[in-house]
C-alpha cells in the first residue's frame, strides 16, 4: 500500500503551467524529495497533495483512497496529513506542550498532554515542555514543530523547505533527528527542497523537477551517478564540460578516445565530469601513464588554487583550448598560479551526452577495446 499517490497532476495558473503531468508514489516510511530550482513547481505539487490547492487535472490518493479528483476534493483537515514549513510558526501564547497537544483533537482530552509529552521526548524537547516558543532557539522551535506535526499520527508528512531557516550546524542536527523520528513513525514523507545536499542526505528517492515536470526520479545514488542529461547532472554539483566531435563512431579528446557508436560523424558531444572526478598531478617532466580507468592525462597551468576546509579547489587553464577546468581534491593542495599540471578524468564517472538531443549515450565508454563502464 502506498501512503501517497499523485496521479497525473496538472496545475495551470492562467497561462502558466506550474505542474505538468506529475505522478509519483510515496511508500510507508519512505522520504521522497522534490528537488529543483525556484519556480519549477515543487511547492505547488506539495500544496496540491495537502489539499490547500486543487489540481486542474489528476488525482491524489492517501492510503489508496482518492482524496481529490475531478469529482470531489477533501480539504487538508480531512486528509490525515502533517505539515511542516520553514515559517510554520508555533502559537506564541501557548506553551510548548500545549502547542503539541493542540492538534490532538481526535484523542480524548485527558490523553492529549501525555501524548504530546511522548512526542516531545522523541525530538528531545521534553525538558522544555513548559517553556514558551520565544524562549527557544530556531532549531528547538523546529523540533517542537515536528513533534506537533507528528503527534496526530498523520499517514503523510508534507514538508516544504522545513530546515532552511536554520544555520548549517543546527540544520544537520535537526535534520538527522527529524529523519529518525519520521522513519520510526512510518508516515510517507514528501519533502520539498532546492538544496541538493539536503535531498541526498534525507531522501530515499529524489524527484528532479524542471518547468513543472518530474524530469527524473530514483534513489540518490542512482540519480547522482546516472543523470539523464547535463541539466540533471548540474543539480548536484558544479560541472566541467569537455567538447568533442564524433569521427568514425568515436570521439577523440585530449583525455583520450571515447567510443560513441550510436552517433553520426560530426555530431557534437559533451563529456561532463564533476570536479571531484578530475585527478591532478604536478608536472615533474614526464606525462603520467595512461590507463583504461583514467585515459590520457592532459596538460595545463594552474590559474588559482584555494583551500576550502576539507578539500582544495584548483582551477586549471588547459593547453589544448585554454578552457578552464576545475578539480577538487581532498585535503590541502594549493599549487601556485602558473604551476604546470596534468589533469586526468575518472572515466567511469564521466557522462557523455550528444549536444543537441541531450540524451545519454547508453553504450559503455570503451578505450583500447576495454570497457570502463
Ligand atoms: P517552486 O516551489 O519550485 O519554487 P512553485 O510551485 O511555487 O515553484 O511555482 C511554480 C510556478 O507557478 C511558478 O512559475 C510560479 O510563479 C507559479 N505560481 C505558483 N503559485 C502561483 C499562484 N498562486 N498564482 C500564480 N502563479 C503561481
């Protein structure tokens, strides 16, 4: 049984198609993240799931029961959903425990404080039960908001950027606490975020949205490593682009040959590589040995290098076309500007897309007859 099903949702505001044919399921205990840039339709999808907004076309089901279609539309309070937003404020005039007890209208009055306290314990806020919201930090308020949303035992939790008001350190802490409680509760969670790191950290599955569509959906590891196009790859990190052109079903680059069997001569291709998948070596006079895994090393000169905390970012001007490639390496590696270096690709982590169609070439990349995928 799926906790939440969105089936062929469309939503138009005047001429704007905010959501186009969005379908997805959320299983019990599963966290699905809607990830995408501002304006791509994430919040509208969430508002439709909650019932605050009504779709132009399509259906919403909770636990297999239709709660909204062309014929009828259940309001949010009749959907067994919990809501959590960035600015979903607690009631300032109620104590922490009364804030949590407030939504427990479906349990006898005498049990409400006991249940509220249980949920405050789950988010490690029981010690603050008699305080008022203004006496709590932002992270503590979010924990209470989570307890309040979960206490009525919703079948579906809908969360819109719930952690984005918190500073980095606190955000990690509150996110981890939220995730463990959400998993225990077995609600289906639909979480909206524009932050790829948050999606990778929280999600069982990520749905990438663009222009109202779900472009790709899958497990974080899968979607990170198998983006369907350059834009999908760009959701998660900065990218390096190496241009090439097909000749006799292969593309020659300064980093070696890539087989491109499905493409006609002169087709332009882009080889996409994330900065952490470039290796860099100081030039000691000899070109590093080539291998099936790394291909051929290409020479360049350091433009600048910066230490970023746990890694270093090095920008290199490539000899072959003066393009700038960015490599990140763990730890401290900050060669001076002008230093000569060799860059090589971790070939199994490269993506190759034809420029025009932007669809992935599915064949493995092969060099010297050896498959590296
Ligand atoms: P996101 O959450 O990804 O930032 P939204 O779902 O808020 O995106 O918005 C998707 C599109 O729908 C945007 O172009 C936005 O301007 C438009 N939109 C959202 N809500 C309304 C509204 N109430 N009236 C008109 N247009 C809206």
